[in-house]
C-alpha cells in the first residue's frame, strides 16, 4: 500500500534552519508536494518536486531523491510565523488521489 | 484567477440531523475535486473524490455521501449525523502538482 512517514514534531529557534524529512512507499510515482497548515486554518500548497533535486521558493526549499523514496522540506531563516504543521503528499499510483503524511508540527522558539 | 470557495466556515449540528457542505471552484473547467476530513491534531483523511459531473469515488464507507451536480460544484452530505462526524472538512482542487484547499468547515456534532 501507499504510506508516507514524517517526524511528528520538530523544534528550532528563530533564525535557524530546519529540515523536515518525508519517506514514502508508493506504486508508481508522480511527484512529492508539501503543505503548510497553521492551527485552525486550511493547508496551503508550498512546493512540488516531480524530478530529483532541489526546488527553491524564497526561504523554503524542497528536495527529492526518487531512488531513495525520500524528500525533505528545508526552511531557512526561521520566523515565529513558520510555527505550523507541515505535510508531504504523493499521488497514489495511477489514480487521482493524493496520500498525505501524518504531518510534522514545527515549533519555532524565540 | 482560480479560486475555491467552501461554506459554511463553522457549523454546530445535533446528532441525527442532516448535513450539506458546498464547494465551488472558479476559473477552471473540469477540475478534479476532493473532500477530506481532519480530526483535531491529526492528518488528512480522503473521503471522496470526483473527476467529473456525476462521477464520485468513495474512499471511506460511512454515513456520508458526495455529489457533483455541476462541473465546478462538489457537495458533501449526510442524512443523519453521528458524533464521530465531527471534524474539519476540507474541499480541494487538484492543480496538477498538488492541491488548492478551500478554507474548510469546522463541524461539531452535539
């Protein structure tokens, strides 16, 4: 079956760099996407990796290694507003469904 | 521009009452649409998805149902709510590289 694993919680200080890992098992692969969700809010799309390598969007970067079934989200120059839950997701094989990881709660300390 | 609307934002309903949540998308045609549910502090559970008018795929057999009466409209319903139906309901549209989510409906069944 399809599954994704993420650490449940990560804590870092303001200004630091943090990496949130995601390992996945899927039948077929159509890309890895990342989402941010603040408490009480809906998830918002952050980034997508369809091919191996690093994608950068401002302070956020996302990396994918298809051979290792592994990706990560890198957050630089952490700010208090980055405190949120972060989810990785992959498309489920040849379907139109996306499967989400369990989510990583990031706490940024002053 | 492409937007997704979901309402209501908050709903408190008694056990046994009916439910109707509506989601509409603007700025795109023939979107793939999804209903997810999120329990407090938990991950995202796929309930239904639709690739076109009248086409519904159910992921979790329960007392919920979904309908797609128009190309850009997706409705989640229940004839009789259970306490276990409480949660944060999210409509999503597949952009091709991931999802854009609606703002969500927080449902409390009392």
